[in-house]
């Protein structure tokens, strides 16, 4: 974790100067990283540690950033209530009030986060539920980013949760992107 620099340990001016000198890159409002550092999911989660309220699991874009992301953490952060309950605080987060099965979330660096498969389901879902003119392009982009091994795990996950909304359409989209371009 020596690649991370936290505001609590250094002055804002110091970190800003090192950023302007090209030595650090800002990840969150309170964490910087050494330029060129390759971070693990545990290190990206550690960068968000002070920003995660108790009772919430990191999800959607925020979870994808922890699992696979590059660059700065997405803002606002996205969470799912754990367990499902009404979330009334207005602290600048996007909180989704839904039920997570036990195998839909895991711990990284001691903090709850949706699994990669559940995260992808959550990222794909709004483009099927509320399709826009951009949905087709966005779906192709999300699916193209999924590494082959994870794509197989996602397909298995979608088979397990077949009764959820839009699962069949998600499988069809995955299958279409796996075909050669001339067959799509």
C-alpha cells in the first residue's frame, strides 16, 4: 500500500505540489497514488475506506472501479443497502435500496462490495429497463471491456439468476458480442 498517499498523513499543499509535478495522481478527495502504480482491488478499496458509510455495500460504477478500474474513482459513489432498508441520509451518494443475496457481495479490504458478476448485472440493467438512443452503444462498450474469464462467470451468474428482470436480454447481448462481426 506504499503507492497510496492519504490527506490525513500529508498536507494538501504537499500532495497538490506533487500532483502538479507529475509524481502523483488524485484518486479520491482524500487519496492520491504514485504515478504509474498498478493498484489491486484491495488498494483501490483502501482509497475509498473513509468514504464508505456503515451498512452500505459499494456497487455499480464504484464497484467496477474497485474491481477493474483505472484513473480516478467515480463520483458520486454508488452503494446498495446491506441489508435492504430505507436510506434517508442525503450525503451525496447514490444509494440503491435492494436485496442482495449472500453470494452477490463479498469483502475487499474488510468492506462490502458487490461481486464482479452482480456489478455487471447492475451496470447493464438500466440500459435494458430504460433504453435510450445511446443504450446500444453503451452496452457494446461495457461488454467489450469484460475479460473473457469474467464473461464466462457472468454468463454462469445470469443462468443462476434467470428469474431476474432482463436476464434473457443480457445473455442475448453477451452472445451477440461473442459472435464474429459479420454475424452480428
